C-alpha cells in the first residue's frame, strides 16, 4: 500500500486503537493513540500473507473465522505491529482493521 493517507481506504476500529494503546501508549487518550497508530501504519507495508508470528484462530460459536485480505505491517522486532485487514460492510472505507497485533515481549512469557 503506497498511500500515506489511509482515510477513505482503511477504517481502524476502537478495539484496534485500544490494543495499540495498551502496549505502546498506555498514558495517552484514545484520540492520541488513534493519531499515533494511524501515523504509524500510514508508513507501514502491505502484505498479502501474515507475518510468521501472527496466529489467527477460527472463531467459535457464532463468531465467523477471520477472512483477511491483507495485512498492514509497521515497525520491526518488538515494536512491530500488524493490522489484519478485511472487507468492511456499511462503512465508507473498503477495508477495516478490527484489531492491532504485536509480538509478545520475551519478559511476558
């Protein structure tokens, strides 16, 4: 994805912003974290396959399995983040990022 501005292309959910804030900006407001996350993934790279460390389980019960059409990847190492992208329904943006994934830090295992 070569665009620097994701507006009109990718909808980033509140959940994705909260996940980003938990790991990288715990002291910031949701709006500040959204701004930082958007800026960060705007400099990211589009991948059709998920990074090796990303495991996505199938949903259970009424949850449908994730059907990702690509991944926005930004950063490196422990600072790497991944936004799985799926088609949206009822949004202006054609793609949606419903979560923000990141590697588990070694000290957390």
